[in-house]
């Protein structure tokens, strides 16, 4: 005996309820009448951005030229922010081209940096500890509020990327990163949400 609802009943009852729920949720994100719209995004846009990020990551992982690069990908309202470290300029240029070719991408901001020198196993372990320390410090910081900041570390050089609410929050993120033991320098690739 099947406990599943027949397809016609699912279509007749569940789809209208689901559609109404999504409309209600989308309406919750609307600015009140007379108020200026804020920098937040709707649930639909956030889902679209997640899909775009996943598609860009998939395209890059399957690309032979980009495979060795350490690329972080953030998306906001169709704008893709690439950050991290690449082996050569060809990887940097090709990463931007691959990202731009993904459906839904409106703009690519390529902040990839060339790797300098060889990285030892000890460097990799130290960098992992530094990255974890920065992420922990940001999670515990009331001003940062979330993990919307991506952190990549190579030989003590830290790259911060992602979308933040204000320049003040970006400056504070840099201060938090610099306060972690082992950080040699911080590259600011944070963008203020628009």
C-alpha cells in the first residue's frame, strides 16, 4: 500500500501552498513603504547566488588550467568575487573567463594573486591554523556577526574576501585578522554590499 499522494493531488494542493509561502517570504524582505531599500537581498536572489557560486566552483574544478589554484568564490546579486592564490597569470585570467561564462553571472571581480615561492608542509599547517584562528575570532566578534568573510592564507599572507555591510565592518575585519598570531600581512578584497 502506497502512502504517497497521487501526482495530481500533489500538483493541485501542494504547489499552490508552496507558491503562496514563497510569495509571503519574499514580501517579508521588502522595505516598509516610505523607507529606503536596504542592501539586503531577497531569498530568491540568495538562492540564485548560491546556485551561481556552485556552478562557478564546478566549472573551475573541472578545468585543467585552474585545478592548482586556491580560489575562493563569493556571489552577491550575480556579481562573482574571485580571491585566493594562483600559480601563474594564465590561471588568473582563465579563472575570470570561466566564471564569466557561467549562466547568471553579471560581473566578475578578479582578486586572485600570484603565489610567491614554494610552500612547505609546515607552511600549509601554519596557514591552516592561522585561517582557523581568524574564522574563530570573527565568529566571536559582535561586529562581524557572521562568516560572510572568506579567509585564505598562504605563508602568513591573509586574503579576506566577500561582501560586508559597511567600510567600517571591512576595516574591523582587517583588524580582527591582524590580531591573530602568525599573520604577516592582510590583503583586503572585501566589498561593501550595494
